């Protein structure tokens, strides 16, 4: 695969409504769109880093810097035969996984297009449709949460995830269970907002038959999570703590979690995502695909990875209209049936970038050639 050119674009897109987590609020989503030109095709992917280093250590600008100064120059001068070579090429550079994943993902899309197969097929996915859920941020009131849950339940989403933080945890969960019953597939995501001193709150949450509690403790912890898991019957799911297949192996060995959320960006790309998927499958740890407020480009990558068999729990890949008045892809990502997305079978990610929509949100662009 000869990589002839790489283009970076910084986009800023308004969210339909603000998304709030225990670590902060996003109203305008900034992201880096990466396009790789190779032997007659163009592959696309996006970086999921946030504007500030509050979820992980990366930011939009560190992603841009690492891509422009280190990763793209390496890729343009390397001999690669398959996308798996890209993660090996980037391995000497520590972390910066979201930067790596964006470029690796664009190469995967180009590779699949060159082969004339879907990205899902290129990584070994077999599912033709995937069940999907939706993530609901922290809202100003419990009533506002209930309204959102109602809307997404009506749209047929197969899992409802709500964000919690100290002071806004038991109340929304209790209210959701009261209105929607215990059959509703419900989980909570704490984004590292608690510590072991909050054990009493965790034990109270344990009474609500949640599918899982996601990342309750520190972003870099797998020890306390193992202690906490011993005290709870609700499965713990790790998000922030897992960056590599080795992290996943250690967390499984320590019983730090019973479920893993795989985000392609957080783990440095599709190749590493697949390794984590395969390891979890061997250990009977179900996985699901997390979201990072992606445009349709990132959603398409999430759909492709979710087509692997051990993605048995609905993820956060909702339709474009969950966040965007207009998405940068055509067609937009839309539910095939309530709570179900189709896995495209056309070459690559299966969605086209719409240049006129994309240009509306463009803040900066740069082009790199050997
Ligand atoms: O922890 O899963 C998370 C968004 C930004 C940062 C972290 C997370 C999230 C979400 C949103 O939960 C998921 C989505 O894209 O809908
Ligand atoms: Mg999370």
C-alpha cells in the first residue's frame, strides 16, 4: 500500500444539545478528520480526542501535533502491506492512542476500498446488523433525564446508558426504574467520579438491576475496581482504564471488571480493538463499543468493529440525529429498524464524506506529501 498523501481537517460542529459528563460539558464538538490517499482511493477516519484533557490526556491540538509532526511523516516514508503494519510502525511512540487510531483507521478504510470489501469484512466482522443503545448525559434535573429516556426508548434503542456523578446518581436511576420498570436495559457511567470511600453509594446502586456500572473509580485504576467488584453483584465495565490488550489481560486476571467497553480511539486503533475483542472472547468477557460524540465517519468505524461476534452488548453508536442537525456523511447514519443499525456492505466504511457540509464546519486544514 503506497500512501501518497494525507489531509487533516479540524472541524467544529454544534451538538443539537449540550452533552454533560461528570468531567465537563461539550456544546461544540471539535474533531480532526483524517483522509489518506492511496492508489486511487481515499480512506477517512476521525480522532475522538476532546478539546480538553478531561477524559484522557489527549486534546484536539495534541492529536494534530502528533499526527502532523510524527505519525504522518512516518507513514509517508514507510513500506506497509496491510493496516496491521501501521500500529507496529507507531508502537515506539508512547500512548497518544487517539492520534494513532485516527490515522490507522483512515488506512483501514483505504485498504478495504482497495480490496473492494466493507471495512467490517476487512476486520473479520460477520454481523449484517447490530443492536445499538444510546448514552444520555447528566441533565439539569431528573425530569429532564426521564424525558430523554422516554424519547430513546420510543426510538427502540436497546440499551439506555445514563451518566452519573456524586449527588446525581441514585435519584435518576431510581426514577428511571420507577417509570420504565426493571425490564429496561439500563446502565450507569460514572467516568471515574467515585472512590472507594463511596462504597455505600455503589452498594445502593447495586439494588437497581443495572446491566453494569461503567468506570466508577479512577481513570488509571484496576486494583480498586477489583476490590469494588468483589463487593457488588452488578458487573463493573471498564472504559478509561483500558488502553491496550495487555491492560485488558491484567484487568481480567485481577477480576477488575466483567465487561469491557472498547473504544477504537482509546486503544489506538482497529487492530488493537480486534486484539482486545479476541482476548475478551477467550475469557468470556462480553464487550461493547463506546462512543465519543462522533460524526458519521467515526460512527461508521464503530459499526464495523461492532460487527465482530463478541460485541454482544448494544453499544453507544446511536444514529446521526442523536447529536447532529446535519452529519458530514451521506447517507446519514439512520436506524434500519428500532434500535438496529445496518452494517454497510459497500467498500470501506460505507458512507461518503459530503464535502459541502464538511466545509461549513471547517476551521483549519493541512496537506502532507512525502
Ligand atoms: O465515557 O463513554 C464515555 C462521551 C464523551 C466522552 C466519554 C464518554 C462519552 C459518552 C458519549 O458516553 C457516547 C456517545 O458518543 O453517544
Ligand atoms: Mg464511559
